[in-house]
């Protein structure tokens, strides 16, 4: 049942790996695909992403670490899941030699623009659950801040690893919500105003107080214990992006999976893959995970 702002105080979270939740999850996935594929909503979303990106002209700390890691490996065939407007491809082409790159994205409009702007690369319309590539055909499959937006993260991990060659890598960059205690797609308080300060300015004193409690105590605790309470690979069935106006579009308003480095590492080790944190797990990289999984 959808989250009702101002009525329900329960987090509308479920395990994405349990069959009993399949109908709810399929409905959510359909809505998210519409959100990312619809021309108007996707353009507004992509504009927000690009405007909030610190790596537009020169690579930032995460992208630099990623490129440095790749330079140490003689890998040439890349596949990026959720390539967006081609930002990462531009840096790969600039800093690496002789690469073979394919980017996949659900938006036909975005892919059409990429084909015109970057004709040397291959751009395909596809979702992560049915990647148009044969088994063990790429050296490195990677995604930048995509995992947290997937309704079926475990299924996506299996599919991404399917196309990786033996000895190749699946590289994931994603926020660790369990560590940060922040989850921008979750409604807090009694209304859908974005922050407690904005609510206070509008005279919503009780709402502001509850929002502050939610953001500082209730939500961080719930995020930390999400997998234990709701089951493996928990997702938010009611992300803000599906019910707020374009005027309040903001980063991670569309996040659904409560991403955790611990859960992804456990998934990988159970399948006997090697796990590495090329930039470590401290400081900036405690919340912005850079994880490499060797097949």
C-alpha cells in the first residue's frame, strides 16, 4: 500500500529478494521505468543530475580513483550500466588508451543524444536486468551511482556479473545509506516538504520537530537495521520521486534500494568472488563506496 504523507508513519520498505513481495516490486519497477524513460521527467532528472555533478569538467575524487584503478589493469572492453549522458565515458576516453566501450541506459532519448555526441562508443537502450551482451564478454562492467536506484539489486548484480569474463571485474560506485544514515527518497515528518527548516519557516512547528527527530534518530536507526528487519536487499516502495513535483527534484530522491557495502560484500563472498576496496573504506569512501569484485 502506498505511503500516505501525513497519515502513515511506517516506512514502506520490503525485501526485494522475497517472492511474496513480487507484485509490489513489479509495480514499483514499472513506475520507476516510466520515471526514467518518460521524456519530460527524465530531462528534468538528468538536468538535476548534471547540475549537481562535481565532475563535469574535471574528474572528482571518486572518478579519479576509478581511473587510477583502471590504469593498473590491462582491461580494454568496458560496459557501463546506467551510462546517463556519457560523463564517465568522456573521462575514460580522455585518460585511457584504446578502449572499447558500451553504455546502456533505459532512456531512448538519452541514448539517441549520446550516439550523436559520442559516435566512437556503442550506446544501447536496455535495463540492467537483461543486458544485451553474451556471457563473459567484457573485461569490466561498472556502474556509477546506479545500484541504489534498482528495484531488484540482487538480480542486477547477477546479471552484471554474467557478462564479466573470468578474471574480469564488476566495479560498483554507490552511496552507503546504512552508514550515512541519510535516505533522500524517504518521506519524513508529517508532510513532504524537503527539510525541517523549510517546514519551520512555514510555521509547521510540530511537523518540523518530528522531521528533525526522524532525520536524526528514527531514520538512521532504521537504515542501519533495514536488512535485518525487512530482509535481504530492502527497498523503499514509495520513493519521493513518484509523488513530488519537478520543482523539488534533488539527488537520490529516486533511490529505492537501501544500499550497504556490507550487504554487497556478503553477496560477493558467498559466491566466492574476490572483493576489493581500491580506495579503502574510511573518510569520504565510507559513505561513497568504491568496490571492485573479481570474477
